[in-house]
């Protein structure tokens, strides 16, 4: 079993109970597409490829709209990281039920909805359907009443999970979810191609402000890595091997660690020795394993990785609640633990801060 199986668990994140309006289609089987790193993509059907364009692209959309399958579109904006040739997902935009939802890199604890900043959690029901968003661990997760979820870690990792009712109906960089990975490199006009760049270019979102000079082609060393850099990448990424073998041993049956090893080597060759790259990739691996209910043993000490920065009056827990209490309400859900910033005793989360329970929350309510 591969990454798809363990990432599909996010579809169970029903945000601690829900109500639905409109035509809801509940999943019996799910498919997950994700992008991370420079970016590396895994389609709904399990095809892996690298696409380094630094524009905005359609990651997934409904290409066969009917009453039971409403329109939606998930877009990703890739930007070049400072002082490197590497690109990464810097923004995720979802168009659903006449809402424009933006998840923006580094803007932890918040999202933009129709241009306005909202603190999490947030819920929207405009008569067309229901959308709920919450912070779960170090990520924002959006749930839609027909069973779609979108997760973004406010850094570089994004996943989209779709219910089985959308099999063969979706399109974009994530493919068509028809259980056949051989036809996933399809352009927006449906033509199958062998070139990832050609396919990706066809899914570029047109008319995006500030993207007049963005490119779809890879820059730097792409197809081949020089012998010297390849050796350096093997040594650098080789540090993951004992960590993956020991600290992630309970997750091996669910996810092939060689996937992350190969991605590490590719990105190292392209971008050089990124100081925190190893920590980031292990953090994503941990999140995926934990959301699948797998135990991950402490790896940060072995990898010499610092704990993530947490807001004032909070602390990092490697296995914290996926649904922490907030000023908006006490979220209780039967979900596995995840890496999380947990408010200290006597404090509660209010937006992207932890405030004293004796003070007013952002919505002027106190949740005991």
C-alpha cells in the first residue's frame, strides 16, 4: 500500500460532526492527490511526476458537472524559493459554492474567504452547500459536504481527497481518478502527452495578476544531476535511511519510504544543501503516517531537527490533538493524534494565537 491509502484518511475528518445542504454524495472509496517539495505530484491514480512550473495551475476540478456533482476547482500557485532553483506551493485557492477560499503560505491559523481574512475554525453555508475549515495539527483542512477534503500545511504540502462518486469526472494536474494511471498526463483539451511540462502548461490558470513572467519550464539541473551533486545528494538524503528504518518502522506497511528518499535526492540536486529540507520532508511523512493512525517514534533528536515554532503561550507536541479547543467551540473528534502546537494550561486558541481563558476571545466568547 502506498501514500494514497494513508493520505485518504483525511476524508474522515468530518470536522467533528456536520450538516449538509444540497446534493451531498458521501464516499465509499476515496482517492488522494498530493503535491510537495519542488513540487512532486502524486495523482489520484498513483502516477508520480515532477513539475517545476512557477505559475498558478489547476490541481483538480470537476469536468463533468451535474446535480449530484457540483462544480469546484482547486488551484495551486507555485513560487521559486529564495536563493534556490526550487519551487514550492505558496498558495492554494479553492472555488466552491460561489466561495473563493485562499490558503496562503506562512499565514498560519487563517484563511481568506472572498477576500476577507477569517480565523479558524470557520463554517459557511450559503444555500448551495456547506464548507467547513479548521486547523488540524500544523495544517488547515477544508471539508465539503459531498466528501472532498483539502489539506495544506501553510508551507509546501497540499493534498486533495475525493469520494468515489467523482471517479472519471475530475481533471487537472491530479488526473482523472479512473483507476488507470497510464492516462494521467492529459492536457486540458483531453489530449494525452508524454511531456510533463506540456501537460502542466495546459493547466495554467489564465489572467493571474503578477504572473506575466512566470514560466512552466524547469530551470537549473532538471533531467540529470551532475556526478558530484549526485554523490552529495546520496550522502545528504542517506541520513534519512536509519531514521526511516527505525522511527517510522510502524508505517512501512502503509507507505514506501523510498518515495521520500527519491524526492529528497531530486530536490537536493536541484537546490543544493537546504538546511531544513530533511526536517520538512520528515515532518510531512510524519503527518501522513499519523493521520493514518500509525505510530511515529521520535525522530527530531536523531535528525537534529528543532521543534516547529509555536505561538506564544503554546508548546509543540509530537502527538497532540487533531481537534484542539478554540474560542469558537470545543472540537471533539475521534481522530488520531498529530504534530500540533497546543496551548498551555489556562490558555485557549483564538485564531492563530493562544489567549488566556480569563480574557475575551476574538468572538467575545469564552469556551471552558
